[in-house]
C-alpha cells in the first residue's frame, strides 16, 4: 500500500513538472512587457492613472471643418493687435482659440472665465482690442472609471489648469533678429521677424512700416530668401502666434507658399516654400536653423 502511494506521489510530481515545463514553453522568449506571450508581460505596462491633458492653440475657423479640429498653431501666447486709429482693421483680427481634451474616454468639464463647457472640444473667438490683453486661465476636469487593478489609489478624477496670454505683436517672443545657417550654405545669415504697422492713407503695402510700438498685427519677414528682401504677411498669407509662424496651404490661403517657422528656447527652425507671384519671384524651398541674437 505504501509502495503504491509512493508511486502515485511520484506520478503526480512528474505530471506537475510536465505541466509547468509545458506552460513555460508556451511563453515566447521575447522582451516585450506589452505582449501577453512574453515572459516579462506586465498587464499594467503603458497604462496610467486618469490624467487630464489639454491641446490649446490658434484655429482657422470657429468650428471644426468636416469634423476635424484643425489647429494652425499650438501655442499659449497669441497676438492681440491694438490700433485705436483703425478699429475696423483691428476687428478683423479676431482670434479663434481652440481647446481640446486629449484624454480619451473621459467625462469633461471646462471652466473658462464664468463659462462652463462639457464638450471635449470647443473654440472661442477673442476680438483683437485692448480689452483682451493679458493672461487667461482655462481649467479642465476629467472623470472616468479608474483601473484599480493597476492603480488602486486612483479615484478616476484629475484637474489641469493652463494659462494663455494675449499681447501686442511687438511683444511676441518670436519677434526679433536671428543668426541662422541656410541649408546648403557655408556662411551664416541674419534674418528678422518684425511687426508691421499701418500708417496714414490707403491700405496698401507702401503705407506700412516696421513697428516699434503696438501695431495693427501684421508682420514682416526680412531676408527669408537669403537675398536681403522683405516679405509681408499680406504677401505670404501667414498666421502666427508667440512661437510659431504657419503660412500657405496649411494656414488660410491657397497660395503656393507653405511651411512653418518655430521658436523653441531662442532657437529658430524653419522649413518653407517662399516666393511672390505678383512680383515674379519664383517659389522655392528654404530651410534654416539658428539662434536669437536680439
């Protein structure tokens, strides 16, 4: 009887060992915590507690086009052109600022001033006059069922606050003088981004000048073809914010101009097609990178 019991125990141990080995063989020899077939699989890999995330920026329209919330420029600093002499001109510079919750599958509640919004995306128009200069705060509160298996302390709620600012275009961070190196060139060049102010008379190119004080909101790009020439916003149909310039097909027009210019920690990077048909200046591609010197 004891011998039979001993044999049964050995048989059970062998079966268990075989099952363990078989189970181990089913696991692939891989190093991917997101793959259930890998030995280092982690069911919580790539997951996070409920967290609010905001996308904020300038838009080309008040409402999404074909369901697409297209942001021209993501930024937190925007131009508020001020012109007491030309209020009608300034009025056309209303800025459409979009706010989008980037956290999927959550219930959203926004606070913007005295307004409460529950849509995941919305946009608001800010008219360009002295009344909008200054800092604003937008608050997003999100809520969803928490994943308590991975995050037992998560209550499924999070709140995020972002600040955005309206300043005259003369005070935008991107305005200034830069020392850059154009692609394909050996020597550096100086380029400038300057405010462009309307003067007395008709609304024509000749009646604008480089501004040193608050202006109507146009800008001039100086030496951006590396030929000591100047292009204006009217010629390029560009839109801009505190740290970005976007023009051409991706902005507000059907002109051949396209591309973008970005400022990041005083480093200016640009890749764009630039020219002007009315002046018989052919469009060609330019690319450069450089630093702000003043």
